[in-house]
C-alpha cells in the first residue's frame, strides 16, 4: 500500500487513532505538516522508488539491511530520552507508549528485525563486523541530540517527522521485498510497521496541540521536522551510493 495523509486520519488498524479533542486550527496545521512530510525527498527518495522495481543482488541486499539495522536499532532508547526534557504528563505518556510499543510484551521489534535479517541469510557475525556509513552515524547522533535537548517543540517536531515518515518508508521497503519475491512471512516485520508507525504518528499528533499554537512554537516544531528529514535524506543518498558501489564491485 502507498501511505497517504488520509490513512493517518482514518483506518481500520488496531493502532492508536487520532483524538477528536484536537482543535480545528491545530488539525489543519498538522494535516498540512503530514502532507509536507510525505512529499519530502527523503520519503520519496529515488533509491526507494528504484528498489520497488529493481532486484538487488544478495550482496546489495545485505548492504541495505545492515545499514538499516545501524539506523534504527536503538531508536526506542532515543525516543524515551524526550521524557527527560518535559514535565508534561501527556507527552511522557505518548513518548513512552511509542517506545514501549517497540518492546512488545515478549518479543521486541528489534528481535523481530533480527529474525528478518536471519531469513535473508544475514548473520550476527555480519552485523557485528559491519561498519555503518558516516551519514548513518550522523543520523543516530542527530536524533539522540534532538530528543535530548530543549526546546521541546523541536524534539516533538523531529519525533512527529520520524514516526510519520516511517510508515511511508516501511511500505517502500515492503514493496522492494515483494518485488524481490519474498513471501508475506518474510515481510511481516515491514507490513506490521506500516500500521504501527501510523499509530505512533497519531499518538504524537494527539499531544501536539499546546505546542503549535503560536508562531514561536510552530517555528521550533518545524525546525525539528526539517532537521530530521534532512538527516534521513542524507542517509538515503549514501545508502544509494553504497549499494551502487557494491554493484560495481561485483560486476
Ligand atoms: Fe518498531
Ligand atoms: Fe515508531
């Protein structure tokens, strides 16, 4: 499925839905931000579109998913950092909701991703030996910094961009894997995340009202969105280069 702005407004998924308590003006503002996030180049990166229609070699596939692992392995820990820069219980509740959702009750999303890597014949030795790209390290450091420092509106902007873009990004990964011929069992992690990330985006949407009412709050919120998407865009630019280099080396 292609993730559209309307999927955040209404869906049949068993995930967090948008609250009706958000004012009309905040709703209109945030709907516009969702449209902008989904239209950003990092979300519609040429590499992701290309992956949906072109098969990767085994080595290229390994590069892509080891880099992906380096990108999001520790995200739940970073998200929880936001709880240390607020005294707003509503923010604390939803930030922790998103973070603990990643941990599940018995099996974490990280465990599920490890199983997915295993199904692609990517071993724990591969993971251990892998040196992530500078841009992936910068993405991690950037996320850590922004979720750990004031102003809160900037951290919330980055988190809203993070969760919203993630739903669309997971659907792109899923399309690539489908095109590669992988069955639903192998793609389960990604299919689950299209829905889960819509729920995470909605959880944050529901607590943004007080933070995006004046120009100063909006400006800080938007700087967080822009910063996150810019880090993601650089991540994809360099993943694309690394995957191309792998193709050249194998030719
Ligand atoms: Fe997850
Ligand atoms: Fe998420």
